[in-house]
C-alpha cells in the first residue's frame, strides 16, 4: 500500500536581491526558436482553461510524494489513475540520502500527431531548490491540463521532470543532500546521482527544447531568459505577452506581469541544465524565473500560462 505525503506547507525564501530588467516588445518576422526555423506569426490559442477559469487549472494543485517499497517519488497525478497510452512514466535514478531512498521520475505527455508527423520533443525541468515549490506545482497543473484536453498538446511530446532535488523538496532545503546547488552543478562532474542522471537524460534524449523553471525570491513578476539574439529574444517577448492574455494583470495584484531579459542562459548560467554534448545539432533553451514574492499557487498559475504560450509558439513551426 503506497503512502502519500502532500507538501502543502512549503514556502519560498524571503525576498532578497534586485528586480529583473524589463525589455520592451519588438516585432519579429518569424519564430527563430523553432528547430525548423518556420513561421510562428499566428500562434494557436491555448484552451481557455489554461492558467485559470477551468476546473483543472483553477483548482489549487498540491505536490505529493508517494512512498512505495521504501522509495519516495514525486509523482504527477493521483494514485489509482487509469493507465493511458499517451502518458508514460520512467524512473531516471534512485538514490539514498539521510537513510532514505528517493526516485527521480519523468512523466511523458504525448499529444496527438498528424500522419507522418514527428513530435517536437521538449523537456520541462523544475524543483532545483527544495524551498521553491512553484515549479513542481506548475508541472502538476500542466499534467492536469493534459488530462482535460490532450489536443492542446498536438504535435508535442512534453517530458516533465518535476524535481531534480527530491530530498530538498521533501525537507524544504535549498541545496541537495550533498550540499550542492543543483541549478549550478550541471557539466561540472557532480557526484550527486540526481544531477548526473539528468545530465545523461538530456544528452541521450536529444531534446528540441529545454525549459527550466526557477524562482527569483525578490521578483513580483515572472520573467525569462532566452537569447541575446534579437529575433529569438522577440519570440520570447511575444510568447510571454500571449501568456498575459491568459493570466491578465489586475490593478493592485501582487503579480506585476511578464518580462523578458535579453541574456543567453548558456552564458549567464553556465551550470544550468543542457546536453553535455551538442555536436551537429541545436536546441532551444529557455529559463523561466517565477515571482517569488507571490504565493506558490500564483507562481504555478503564472508559469503554467507562460509555458503553454511558449509551447504553442514552438508547435506553430
């Protein structure tokens, strides 16, 4: 009989640091983030329930650990769900910390495909710091969105990794059990099992895009890093503006809106998740920072809208 622990009391760090730079919108003629470099001037509209309004997304989601056979697993969805051919789960690694065993699990959501169509394979990674639950909660909301309307993921294969620091999330600790910052340890030869397994996953899977979810504890607005390249930066601006229509900013709200910062994640955050070898291929990398000065459910709602808008534009290649 599995045991489920709901992490309903997790809180982010207290505010600190500076607010991100705000960049103004600039028109771009096409979608340079697409692996095919095709046009994305008219992104498909995500379903109305994304980011609020529908029963799945409007409900405050919780993050739950399931312990079975002595192993803690952060599993999206609920125990007892009927198996589905368009949803699969895979254990990337099992590691021990403080006499406990933790599994790092990946959930794959496969949207419908047209005859002969190859899916756009995208990794969404969250839960780098255990005291930043907004990212794992966003993964839960995206999973719920898929259950409600798989067609909104048409042409996509979304690989959700809700936490790469399960020990930290269970105990609400910023670092992992080895005292390392998982968000800055990729490609550094880390001995942490959860980091090395994710490095292997990103290299072996040959993703078309990698989206990472983090939390800026000083920010009241969600913002993103995409690329110093002007056209790629403009793509991200447009995607976040699409998201703002799903989650409108209201006067007096603690959420100040979406901003994009023109910095290449690979340059600004050299230890962030990316394939260890990219010879002969390119991939899209987007880093989203959630508004840490908002409650965790506001963070999850805002980031869900942003991710869905980004996915819609990537799929419109």
